[in-house]
C-alpha cells in the first residue's frame, strides 16, 4: 500500500491541476458565459481549503527533515537544539497530515454546504418527543462551541414540551461534514418524569442530516409543486393567529410535504420550505450514489440510514455509546454539547476505511 505522503501528493497534484483549469476558465469570458460562475467559484473555494493548508504542511515537513538531519549530525550544540524542537514539529506535522488527509480523501461534493438537520420523535410517545428536544439542545450547544449559526426552519411541539419534529439549518465551517455522522437512529434509556415505579424506559428519535441545496444545483419544476399558505400553529403571539404566513409545499410526483412557519414573512417561509424540499429530493439522489460506494466504508462508519441505530444515551449509567465504533463517552459532557470526542473517533474510522479502500 502507498504511504500517506505518496497518497497526499498524488491527490494534491490532481487538485492543483483542477485549480489551474478553473482559474483559466474563469479568466476566459467566452467560457464563463456558458457556465455557472457561482458553481465554479464555490469549487475553487473548496480546493483552496485543501491547497492552502497543504502549503503549511510541506513547509513543516521540510523543517522536520532538516531538524532530523541536525539530530543525526556531528554538531553537538545543533543536535541538542534539534532534539528539543523535533517532538513539537512532528506533532504539528501529524495534525496537519490528518486534517489534509480528510480533505483530500473527501468524496462528497456537497461536504462544504450548510446542513439541514431533521429530528423526529420515534417510538416512545411523549418521552420520545422529550428526547428529540434533548438532541436539539445538544446540537444547539455544540453549534455554539463550533461558532456555527443555527436556526429553526420548522417545528412541531408535543404536549409535554418536546418536539414531534424539528428541522434546523446549520451554517459554519465543516457543519455538514461533521453533522452528517448524526444521521440514523438515536435511542435513550432512562426513567421518565411521569414514571411512578422508577422503571427504565427505552425511547427513540431519528436524525437525518442533509446538505442545503441551492436552486442552481437542483431545480424544482413549479408545475410539480402545490404551494399553500396557512395560519401558523403553536406559540408565537398574536401575529401567527392573525396572518397566513405559514407555507406548505407538496411535491406532487412523490407526495413529499414540507412546511415552514418560523418567520413572519410569507416569502421567507416559502423560500425556506423550497430549500427544505430541494434538500429532501436531492438526498434521495445522494442515497443512490452512496449505495454505489465501497461497502467497506459503509460497514465501518455506517450508511447514515435513519433506520440504523447509531447511538444509545444511557441516563442511569451516565454513558453515551456510539455503536458504529464502539466508543463510550460521558453523557453529562454530551448534554453540554461536547461531541468532539465522538466525531474525532468517527472521522478517524472513516479515514482508515477510505485509505483501506484505495
């Protein structure tokens, strides 16, 4: 198997060639007139997220090589200085290598897009709806830690204060690349507040994470859409009771429905609803592409299918278990939004599976 340096350089050479091609295309008015400038610029930006850190990686790698030469040299003073500097340089090189490797091995063209996160209460009635609310608050706290912007696109509250369904939009560096690992079935084991016998109940929620898809990427046929304005439901003050600002969109060929009522503007609600429908329809195509990819990676990290149970939150044992990688972490810390230990382990497993499939 080729070593990491060889893999990185081979892939980087291909990305540099693509960067030159894009820059030549953007500099030629005759070519850009026939192409979508926004798509080209976005692809160029994604390439720069790899090629920029690559420059730092090659610089640090050169420093490591030079320092190792001093360690092996005859000059005692230089050897002492080099031995003191080498561990820190090697650690930095390893960090850069892992980050670049993830970018170079990325096989999802939608990885840098904002994420749409759909949380649905599953089996367990009111307790499942409360658990869906717990998941929302976990993601909300994690978004704060990462510096991401999160907004509610749509919500359906339960009588006990949880959520029957909740759709979130998350924007920020690596939002979809990281949150896509949340797709699947989430299970909770705890004693519900309404349980008088102290018995532990098991409830579930499902999470689907999709990239936000723009109109230029996936065009909706207006003749296939049924768009209805309606009054908003649930809390929201006098405004939602007096105006028909909520929007429901039905995709007639599939029967798929989406709605949005979070904004006071009917136009903005319509735009958000269309974005959500576009993402859902596009996700069907993405799943078809995923099914054709290497089976090894799918078994290592999971397919992300909502029917697949990926994680258990055990309240009595203060433990969260990710079943894809067999990783256990503190429930208390997860509830505060500290998800990076899980995501780091998932990224590592995904990285190893991708390398093994080369």
